[in-house]
């Protein structure tokens, strides 16, 4: 599955959606909002192009501490995509215009990752770090998962979902707070 997943431009995504619609595809999953901290080889390559086009090697070193852009491994790439806002606005407009298609849909995910909202409410903001690490690893492994707040999840399923619509999961990942 991971080999079949590719990063596409918004134009390619739109074209693919149109072709899929003509062929009778009954749904798409959009999970990359151009703000996710993806560190795959494709995003690293494109971010290097972005930096190379805008900053001299001296600027790269002085401003970002990057001595060799080609070999540098980024630990974080967040919000650098210049068209992010326009893409997100278009996405939510699409959802609003086509809400009849999505109403009543159920998740196909077999894994639930629980966000530690109880720990956050108790003042333990450090609990987010483990959640982010696990979430990032799942995204990079291209694992389909849902996120639920831990205070709305009991006995293997979410509590804030109407009867009959609650997904069931093979695996529930509950983070342990320190």
C-alpha cells in the first residue's frame, strides 16, 4: 500500500477526482491539508527546492542553520506551502456543496488514536508530545486511523456518536500520561 501512495499537486488531485467521478468512484479520502508535518522524501525534496529558490547558501546557514541543503534532513516542515489557505478553503467549500454525499458515511479505519484531552484538562500539556509522535508515525506509515478525544471514548467505541453510527476498531491506541 505504501508504494501506491504518492504526493500530488492540487491540480492533479482535482483531475484525479474528476476522472474518478466519471468512472463511478463512490468516495475519496483527503487527508493532506498542506500543513501536516510530512517528512517523506517527496516533501523534503520539494521543500529543498523552495528554500533553494528563495535563499542563498549563506542565508540558509545564517537564518536556518543549514550548512548543506542537499544532505540536510528536516525534523519539521510546517506551513510552508504558499497556497495552503486557498486549498483548504476550496476543500471546505467542496464539502459544504456536496454534504449530501457525505452525510451518513462511516469510517473505514480499523485503528483509533485517542487524544489525551483528560490529561490536557488537568494541566499536563506534555501529554501532546507522545500523541504527536504516534500520530506522525501512523501518517508516515500510511495507516488509516481516526482520532478521538479520550474523554469521549469508552469500552472500545466513541460515546458522542448516534446509535448505529459508532465505528468499531480492531486497535485502540490510548496514550499513557506521566
